[in-house]
C-alpha cells in the first residue's frame, strides 16, 4: 500500500522485451536500500523488484499492466515517480493508494496560475469516477480533484510537487496513469450490484 507521496525520481536505464513482458532496469536515489521482492510504485504502478545489480534494479511489467498503463511508452531516459510501500508505523500524508492503475488519462492542457499549475485530464468515462475535492492518483502522485465531470477532471499543483515529480515533464496529449479513490470504487460497485432494498 502507498500514500501517493513521491520519495524520489528514478530513471529508466534499459528496456528488455521477453514474450509479452517488458523488463525495466532503473536507477533511483534509494536503490542501495532496495531488496529483491520489494514493492515499489513506479508512476503509480506497483512493481516488484526482481534483480539488483551494481546500483540499478529491475522490475517486470506483464501484458495486463502494459495494457492499462503508459509503461509501453517508457524508454531509456524516461523519468519516473517513485514511492516505496508505506511502513506500518508511517503517516498517511496522501491517501490510500494501491498501486493498481485503473486506466490512462490524457493531459488536455496546463494552465500556469503564477504560483501554481492547473492540469486538466480526460479519461474513459467507464474507467471510474472523480468528485470535486476528492482524491485522485496521477503517475503515483496523490492529488485533490478541482473540477470533475464524467470523463474529465482537473487538479492544482503546488510548486514543491511541480519541482519534485515528473508532472512538469508531461505535455498535452501525453498519457498518464490514474488510480481512482478506492473508497469511491467500492461504493460505486456496491450501488451497482446491491438490491434496492439494501441501499
């Protein structure tokens, strides 16, 4: 489990294809602290460390992950938001994030607000829902929804987040990974299947 508070930026060093899978070798500020079998959020995608070698580590994305996320677009030099799983005695500084990406969203525009940035995104309306002032995870970053509609939403970015994540590197049309709020997903599922008398 994660909280959407980015610990550091990693860089993709190498991409290897094996069958329908892609292996990624990365470097990060905390590579020396990683262990094989550890879960790390990469742009919001929970991936398992499978190999460690000389200051770099490897993770693998299977076909299901590649179909739902933007990992197929990664290439050497890609900068990735990283977060290790939350310790049992840690603080929830963001919100509950599973690292299970629901869908991709496309950046529509970036509005420079002279001290903050408002980013608008569009997604498949069937992928999930947002609510104003609710939580959304974009490329692993826990953010608050500003505007919300069935197929789009916007978020406001403070300077610290702008500088310390890869959100400042994306351009209109680029795909990002989004994970909708888990509490909202369970409620939406319950209301869609529960008999009327049980609601």
